[in-house]
C-alpha cells in the first residue's frame, strides 16, 4: 500500500512538473510576444487642447501608455483640465508661457459671458461673426505660446533628439502641426468637430457636396428643401470667403517665418497622416469621406459604475418615475438668475427626480424633486436604469454617452458645434431642443414630457445605441491602431489623396473646363469663319452670274 502511494505520489509529481513546465513555456511565450510587441512601442509627443477636448484625448493617451508607449504632453503652465500635479502615466512637458493666469481666467469668463448673455440675442450670422471676432482677440495668446516653443532652441533641440515616432495633435489650437513639421515627425489629428468643419474641408480635402452635406452652424439635416439648400450654400460662401480667413493670413505669415520657406497654415495642417474624427455613423449623416479619415466617436464611453451611496439613495427614491440628469457642461457652471429660476420651475413640475449640476445661486423656484450638485458622475448616471432623460448643452462627449447608454435628450445648445450636434440628434428622432434665450418654463416642461412620455424617442436612441455597439472594432482600439500604424510605417502616405498636390482650379478641373471651352470656341470660330467665307464666295458667284 505504501509502495502504491509512493507510485501515485511520483505520478502526481510528474504531472505537476509537466504542468509547471507547460506554464513556464506559456509564460516564456507570452514574454516573447510582449517583447515582440514592445518592438513596436515608441515615443509619442502630444499637442492637446484644454477643456472637454483634453478629456477625450486623455483616454487615447492613457491607452497608449498601457500598451507600452512613452507619451509626452506639451502643455502650457496654466490650464483648466490638464492637471500636471496629479500622478499620471503621462509625461508632461510644462511650457511656462509669459501670460499670467488672471488674463487666461478673464478670457474664459469673457467667453462664457459672450455665449450665455450676448450671442443668444443675436442672429446666427451675427453670432458667427461675434464668436470668430472673439477668437481673433485670443490669437495673440496662442501666438505667445507658439513662439515660446518654436523659438526655444533648447526645447526644440531636446524634442528633436528624443526622436519621437508620432505626434498627436488637436488642430483646434494652431501650432502643433508646425512643431511636428519642424521636428520632421509624422502627425495624426484628433478632432472633436463634425465633418462639416472648415479644417476637414479645406485642409483635409474632404469632399463637401452642398446639396446634402450641411455646413457648420446651419443646423440643417442631409435631406434639404430648395430653400434649405440655398441657405446651406450661403453659409458655405460665408465660411469660405469671409469668416474662415479671420486670422489665416496671420498664421500663414507666422508659419512661413518659422519654417523659413513659403507655406500656409492649411498646407501644414493638410500634411496629417490620419484624421481621427470623434463621431460615427450613429450620429453622422451618410456622406463621402477619404481613406485617411477614420471615425472614432464615443471612444471615451464605458459601462456605468455604482453611484455614491447618497446619490444612489436619491435615485432609488424616484420609484417607477425615474430620474432626469441635467448638466450644461464643464464650462457653464451657473446661469443668469432669471434663467435658473425658469429652469427650476419647469423641473419642479415633472414627477421624476432631477440631478442638476449647478454651482450658481440656489433658484427660489427649486422644487423638492431637484437636487443641485457641484459635480455629478455623468456617465454613471446616464447608465443607471432609472434615468429617463438627459438635459444637455449638446457637447459631443455627453451626447455620445447618451447614445452609448440609450438615453433620450433635451438639448439647450449655446455655441460652436452644439446647435449642429442637437440638430443631428433631432434628425435621428432622439432629441427635442429648446432655445436658451427665448424658452419659457412651459417650453422646457413640454420638451421633457415629450422625450420621457413618447416611446419613439426612447426607441430611436436605443436604435442609435445598438448601431454604436455593433462595431467590429471598438472606437478606442481603432484610434490606437491607426496611431500605431503611423508609427510602424513612419506615416500613411498611401492613404493621402492627390488632391493635396493640386491647386484649387486644378482640383475643380477649371483648367480642363477652360481648355475644352477654348477648343469649342475655336471650333465654333473656325466653323463660323468657314461659313462666312463660303457665303461670301457664293454671294460673289451669284452677283457675277446676274451681271452676265
């Protein structure tokens, strides 16, 4: 019996040894695979834009660091969301810009006053002009930041010696592409704007058929009436020949001086290897696009996490009526007192509990069903089964979280791409909008009751949610893939259209049309001359016969 036990022990020992050897082999194989994968890891330099743009880009950068890439972020010393002090896997190269923090704060406050108190009272044309004039005033601050980098020989030498493999740029703020050009590093754009944007059209050479592709700030859909197509054309002319040039000449000159050769802002922007557009076909209208444009909309979306205990209790107290989530974004923390009271009055009349992100003075009309919070876990609330509606300003990040979790929207857009974003959601049947400037308490109440009580809005947002989730590759993985693709192949020139090498008259074949018209005109001229010559000859012959 002892001998048998010994044999069993030896057999078990052999099996255990074999299993250990197998585990070691698997571990070694995985280690080798990791080493092979690390062979593709590289160095990434980042030119970000602050506010909500940074929240989206940060997701990509953190994923890159998890995959073994070394990520360095060029960021000014004064920021709102880009926090250098917090522990992070990202390496922040802080740029000490000679612009004081108070001036930046005043600029942001002036911007908020413009979009909340001034622009809503103007027409769309006047609003566009006012907004772009404000950006013109901030150009000097961006120029100082740019000069601090490109004319800092020590910094530029250090960046060049680091041998970055790729640069990720948010082109909303100029200069990133200029740094990439000076460092001779391939770069990738990541844009929060929709496809109607000026940068994509003029610098990315994206086709924009005006018959069914709405231009920025038009708030049109892809199925337009004749008058809407007229409006779309007029807005296109406004952007193409007037507003888009608000400071282009300034940057053209700056880029030319920095590079020491004639160039333009748009030419430099157009050298991007890839354009990562943070939308998808669940949100966008079908339209032509180019192979170096990729959709990565909703890359920041993720499953909901449990709410804080106090907040969960409030949500559960709503019973079958559920809750409404209300936030106007990270920048708008309060509203004029009159507007706040109007909104609070409408919210007090619905049976749902309301979680409102608001830091202003407590409205006197605030109902017992509404709680104010300085901050709310927006994604987790939208993913809660009791959430019935989302009241939002129409920022892209929030809208994609609503699509991801299937929550219908009440839009209160204010500026920039927000009216167009809400217009897209309306066209998809997943949102109702109200005008911040003209709305009454009854308007907001009616919009809330509509999206909560009419089943079509929930059905439509769930349809968009299913489209979002039914992708062969997740948006974040797709974004990281193309960045790594550019790193591995030192660019993606095979995806870049030849349109970048054509002048505007060649692109539209105006030279060919001119040549063909000249040929037709020449042919008509020769035919006419021949006919006149023949007529004259015949006339002379006829006269001669008459005389005879």
